[in-house]
C-alpha cells in the first residue's frame, strides 16, 4: 500500500544516534582529493567546515541496498514512494571546533515532512536535523539541517525549470573538472552508493539524466574550500546552501565567491559551463 502524506508525517520526531571518532586518515584523503599538498594531520587539529561528512558513514548491509544504490526506503527516513532522491540544500551552525581525535556522536531527527505538486508531479521534502557533540559534551558543536527532495521518474516531455544566470562579479573564481575519478573518490570517502554519481548507464538510461551528477555535498565542500584558499584564517559561524540546478560531469564548472564590504559574510556560488547558477550559498564569519 502506498504511504499517504499522514503516513509519511508520522516519521516526524523519529531520532537515531550514531558514534564515531575523528580519525586523521579521512582528512588526509579528502585533502588529496581536493588537490591540496600532502601534510601531516596532527591530533587536535581543527576539522574544516563540512568535513564531518567524512564520518558517521551509512553502514547499511549490502542486502539492504535498493536499486538506486541508497538504502531501501523505510528505517530512519520515511518510505517515500518516489524514485528520485536529491540533496536540495543544508543549513549549518558551527558553534565550537570539531578536532581530529575527538569522540563524536551525531543525533539525527526527522524535523519535517511536506508534500507539494511541482511542474512535473508530486514532490516530497524531508528535513533532517543533525546535532554533533564532541567528547560527551551536553551542547552540540555543530547543528545541521539537511533538506532532501524526492520526485517522480523522468518522463518524456518533461520541461526543466528555466535556468538562472549566475552572478558575474566574483572576486574569487576556480575551475573544477568533475571527472569520473573525482566523483568516485568522493563517493568512496563518504561511502555513498548512490549510482547517479558513478554508474553512467544507470543515470542516463534509468533516471534520464545526460551524465553523471556531481554530488551536491561535494560542490558545497568545494565552495567552502574556495573560502579556505582565499581567506585561510576565516572563522565560519554559519553556512547555508541551496542546490539550484544539477551539475553533470560533461563539462568543467566554476566555484566563485564575493566577500561583503564589511568582511562579515561571503556569498559563494557555483556555475556551469554555460554560466547558469547551480548552487547558491552564504557564509557568516565570526
């Protein structure tokens, strides 16, 4: 029986807690993947913003994996009966540092489930709140809201929403070449089995996209990595991003940034090879 909206909303408030340790090897591996020079990862060093995604990995049994490479529906996340799942955006509060060597716990709670009719059919939005605590602390070091959108299968004749031009005035700009190896390495580092990022036959023939899809979290990480390259001493207080348009591996894309006049915030964005906005983000600095 297909779950109703009320069935899905019954998942609101469901919670789970997982534990991990901030080991140095994933930090060294992402450092290499983002093409930074190799450097020792010292115990006690501060984890860069968003690099907590290297931990709390989804360790589902192989028999629990669905056709798309994600875990089968149900369990912690509600059993949304729509085949396509995308990371729509996130919002973060970085309250205190997470350091290499910390024992960490992440408590995840279904914060909201909503449905609406889009131009191509039904959409279901699931918002998950994550709180990361270090070394048994009562207060979280990091609070994250993760927005997931589910949608129906691609249909012949579906019309993509009109693109939005990216800003042209950027103080910082870096070109990224999203080849198969970069996408595979990031999938491996985050133990992400979603086939849209590495299985070209699946993503084109089953989900109907023109190429492999660049991970939204990877683009967000590259945006904050641009900030680190340009302002190494920046202390990020909060960050939010919204995925505007899919990015495919068929062409290079750009990550760009423009600091505010008062130096208290930075607008970051990604654009594709045609200049269309693909991700829009804002950083607040301490």
